[in-house]
C-alpha cells in the first residue's frame, strides 16, 4: 500500500520504516501524515540512506578488515564507466534522478532539512545516528549476482536498452581489473552507511 494513502487518526504508538522513505518525494507531507496516525507521544523510527561522508573509513574496523571493500571498488568502477563519452549524459540523468528520489540535492543537507521538516510536522526529541552496515560475499561472483538482482538494474534503467548489456560488462570489467591476482580467494565486504531517524509526537 502507498504510504501516502494511509488514513488513520491517532491510532498507533509507533511507526517503523526501513529503507523506504527516500523513495517518497513529498517528505514534508509524509512526516505530517505520520504525525497524524500516531497517538500523542507516539514515536517514529526510520532508516534511510546514510551520508558516505559519515561512513567510518577506518580500515582497522573489525568487519571491514575481514575482506576487500568491494563497494568502494564498485563506486570507483561506476565513476570510471560514467565518464566514457557515450555514457556521460545518462549518468548525469541518473545522478539527478537519485537526488530527486532522495528528496534533497545534497546528502550533507539531509539531516538539517529532515530536522526542519519533522519540527514543522510537530515532532520533538529528534535524533539522528549514522551506522555502517556490512554484507559479506564469499566470492566476487556472489557479489555480482546480488548486484544483478537489484542495484545494477536500477542504475541501468536510465540508459537506452541497446547499450545496457555493454555498460554492465564495462562496470564488471572495471571491478575485475581492480581485483587483481593477489586478492583472489579473498572475501569481499560491502559497506554502506545507514541513517537512523527517531522522533516523538508532541502532545
Ligand atoms: C529497499 S526496500 C525496503 C523494503 C523493506 N522495508 C525491508 O526492510 O526489506 C524499499 C521499499 O520501499 C517501498 N516503497 C517505495 N515507495 C513507497 C510508497 N510510496 N509507499 C510505500 N512503500 C513504498 C518499495 O515498495 C520497496 O519495497
């Protein structure tokens, strides 16, 4: 059901949402609707995409040192491929699409903007916390097949169908290029920042 179509009045103690609010373009209205469905002092706990700048870069981190940071390799590969002349325009579209999806033009503005929107929607005790999450892949192929299932199709949807397959091959080739002989047999770790937002309805 569309989150924006939910109609309740002061009926719930809490709302929990995991990795979904960034798909909703009318965030200001979303928070107002959330406030309306909550009982007085009702709470929200939401998770959304975190700011990579707030991600822990420490390689001493127990989890990340247990493998090669494959998401960093993928990000570098995407940047390299996006700079090829035939693809540059599509990746620009992709960038602006994801900014619209995320509701803010700049990740760094997310927290202050969300703070304002929540205050405007009658929430208090607003708290933010960014935490890194890790996914471990036993092989590079396991990482590829997970990406093939959900992330890469979303990235490629702005690119004309006739060059999607070759674009995907280029991304994979770039990743493989960086995973050199001495890293074969190593484990791969994907690290991504998650922003948690919590707040309470003002009585
Ligand atoms: C990354 S998934 C997270 C799914 C689930 N919450 C979980 O933790 O596995 C994002 C979800 O947001 C949902 N979504 C996108 N727009 C929505 C909307 N307007 N109302 C409700 N759900 C929406 C999608 O259907 C998708 O399932």
